[in-house]
C-alpha cells in the first residue's frame, strides 16, 4: 500500500477515480491511510452497500476515521487528478473507447495508474478470467497512441507492475 501511494503521491485535496473497482478494497484501504478529497468508484456490478461494507470493515480494522468523499458509478467522470485501474485493463472489451473516456476525465497533467499482471516472455492468461494478459510495451503503446505520456513503470511483484501515464 505504501509503495503504491509513493508511486501515485495524491494529495488530500485531489479528486480520484478507480475504474473496475469491484468492492473497492484497494481504494478504500488506500484512501483510509492516505485520504483524498473525493473518489469516484466505477463498477456497474457493485452497489453502495458493497462499498459501505468495505469502508466499515477497514475503519473497524484500523481504527482510522474515513475522510474521503465517495461517489459510486457517476454518470460522467470529470476533472480527476488521478484515475486508477487495478488488475482490470485486460478485462475491457473496448479499450480505445475507455482510453478516450479516461483522457477526457483527467485534469491537465492528471495521472493514470494501471496495476496489471503482465506477460513477460510468452502470452499468458489471467488465472481468474482466462483473458490474455498484455506485455508491458503493448500497454505503453496503447496509452501513448491515445495521447497520454508514459512516465514510469514500477514492479509490484513477480507477476504485476504499476504503470504511470500523464495527460
């Protein structure tokens, strides 16, 4: 968690979004320890009770107060300082459209951080869904072709990396 915060370095006044958030465990845990002003959580399969359960779980577990405003599945994402995609990039059917939405949702100099399992020497499939995993350079090329600037890569563990892009 700390390493992800040090990679993203969002501020208390920032407006964040996470696309494909599931029940928001990563996002809630991160914003509990490193609050932001607002986070929009986007996942059409999740409801407000799911997110509240995550917040309740982590606040009880840590004793930390919840300080970040939460919005679930907003109609439009706008004026975001950072957008996160945790282990979901390989899941999107229409990535060019998603990239266009991400880019238009970011403030100038806004950041996108992708956490993704990757293929390294041969094409691998995601254990959970069976979809193909990308090579690092494929993701970088896709984002750069959409007009986002590649900033850096950080290894998360033996199978996943963090990628950072700037508008």
